[in-house]
């Protein structure tokens, strides 16, 4: 069985497909992203920051509640984490 999409390079190894020609190396690489219909990079960054802010705001009531109910345990755990030597 022959596959028409592979007829031009049927018996060549994959290494032969890599071109050693460096004459076109001065041309900048062409980026095809974002694809049509995708949001712009700035929009993605904005939404990412917005999601992180929302998650931090959701964690705020838990942190305030923990500080009110058991302030010693919360502060002790944070102090222990701050005193641990970072891995080298």
C-alpha cells in the first residue's frame, strides 16, 4: 500500500529531512499564533491575573477566620516555614 503524502520522501531517513542550508537563517521565524479566533496575548495575561486575584480574594475569609480562631497556630506554622532553609 502506498501513502500519497509520503511518496516524495518514502525511503529517506528522517535525518535527511533536516536541511543543512543556512542561507535562510537570517530571516526571522514566522509565528502563526495566536490563531484566528484566539484571544490576544494581553487578554490572556489579563484574565490570568484576574483569576489569581479572585482566588486570593476567596482565600481571604479563610485566612481571617483562621487568624481569629487560632492565631497562634497560623503564625507558628508561617514562622516555621520562614525558618526552613531553602534547598540548595
